[in-house]
C-alpha cells in the first residue's frame, strides 16, 4: 500500500470513528497530494507524497509560531494537533546530534573553510536529509559548524 492509499484508508477510518479533526486533516493532506499529482500529470511516488506532507507540516509549524505571537493559543493548539496527525506519515526526523555529524562530514567532503562555502555544504547535505530534517535547523547548524571551522 503506497502512502496516498494509506492516507485514504486512514481518512475512511477517521470518518467511521467520527474523528472530525483527523478526518479533516487527512482530507487536506490528500487534497494537497492530489493537487501535486495533477500538477505533475502523473501519480506521486511515496517520496513525492512525503515531500508534500512535509510542506504541509512546515506550513502548520509556521502558523503555530504566528498564532502564538499573536496570542491565539486556541488556533496554535489546533495547528499543533494537525502536525501530530501528519507527523507519523513522515520519515523519522534526525536529531540535532545526527545532523551535526552529517554536517561535519559534508564540510570535510566539500573542503569548506569558511561561512562563504555554505552553499557548497548545503548542496551536498540537503539531498541526504530531505524530509528528515527542517532546512532551517540544518542551515543554522551548518552556519555554526562553518564558523567553528573558520575560527580553528
């Protein structure tokens, strides 16, 4: 069963159980994957579907920050609940220590010596962590590690 089929089956289960939040969240995720498939003019692979769901989770994380900044904890909680529903469909996320190890390996492989080499390091690193780590977190760690290398 591919990821899109799993989303559909889980949505049907949520409908039978009367779980409206789960049903609506999965319905939104399915709509996003169907829209991406329509744009591509071909069915999505599981990797492409994971990418779409990852974008949806990222949107919700940004919304949580915005709602909390505006003092709307009720809306932030709603978005957080949707994140928790979608997260199991994503690959296991890398921890900060795992990302640091990968960053150090990419720095060594690219021969980077200063923060100016960030693009080279990121281009080596991102294909390996795509979907498994937030790009903003990876970027921050790359900056820290390049600054450490330049200071050494």
